[in-house]
C-alpha cells in the first residue's frame, strides 16, 4: 500500500501550503496534486525524488509510512542544504568501497532509494553485497538492468541482467568511445554505449538496440558515472544460425583433412 497521497496532504498541512503553492513548488498542475491526495494517480519518479529531497525525506519513507508531524519537523531539511554539502557522517568512504572484492548490489526496485542516498556511506554499506573474483579494484557496483535498449539480435544486455561496474571519477572522467557506461541521474539509471565526446560536458550516446536513437547527454546530469565491465545473466543463448554454419564447416574441414591424411598413408 502506498501512503503518498496522505503524506502529500500531511506535508501541505504542516508546511501551510495550498494545493496551488505545492504544485508550483514542483512544477505540477494543481489538479494533479488533488488527484495524488485522493489516490486517483501517483507522482512520477522524478516528482517523488524532488519531494523527498526538498523536505529531507527518504523516498521509502514517503511511500511506505504515514508521516507524523514529528517526522516532518524532525526531517525539515531543504533542498539547497542537501545540495550544498553531503551529510557529515556520509562524507567518509563507505566500507564496501574500500574492499576490492565487495560489490554493493542495487536491485531495480531499490533504484529510487539509491538515487536519494547514493552519497550516504551507511546506506551503501547496508545494500546487499556480491563477493566476486574480479580485479576491478575498490568502488564497484552491480545494477539490475530494466528494459531491452541494450539488446540487439539476442545479443547484449537483457532485461533483469546484472551489470558489474567500476567507478569513473566524476570530476575528471576518462571515457572511451565504444564502451558502455551507466549514468546515475536524478531520475534513472541510464545505460548506454558512448559514441563520441562532443565537448567538455557533452556526450553522444546510443543504445545497442537500433530502435532507440542516439542521444546527447550532459555530464552535469550525472550523480555518478560507472563503466560496465561484466554482465551476469540467467539467459543461456542458443547458438545462432551463423555459429551453427561455422561449426558445420569446421567439422567438414576436419573430415576432409582426415581423409587426405589417410590417402597419403
């Protein structure tokens, strides 16, 4: 059960905001706020994140618990404070990011939480951890893929595959054309292949699925940048027609060479 409608009404009441004022604050139409409060619809992911960050709440709390007045006064932190600096206890590096073989795993259903709390070391350390034999160094992540934008002709990243990534320095990102990167933004996880760098801050990205066009991406949108280095999948792909033909030709060549050897003997 989602408590978002009741919680929006509670936030407005405690903060003394009309529906129109609340709508203006988040770029919404006033009827949309009424629809949220009456349970006729729910906010989009981007709106949920904006509301949570503006009032210093976690998305999980906003969705799964009916807020009290104490909750709201206890978490009365505004967006500009959050953007100015991360919380004091979140500035040290997470323990998981100091251990080379430990990889925090972000499931698709926890992506919203991760977007809100990615800089909180306690949250990162509380994520499920995968212990994998790799040499990518510390600061890795595993993300569950949603959608088939990076799949083409039974190849590539499938829906619900898990990608293993290594961190890219956001301050001075070294990015190479042809490689796949995962960009954590304010609203989603964007996994794309880099086509080229258009400028200091602009990238041209494309999906492997040709049904999705290329797009430009501003690095300023990225909260985190990760390079995809491996994928874990439960899909076992059968051989393609081309692979079967190659295998058949290889067998025929082997048989021919074997007959030639016998004839020479």
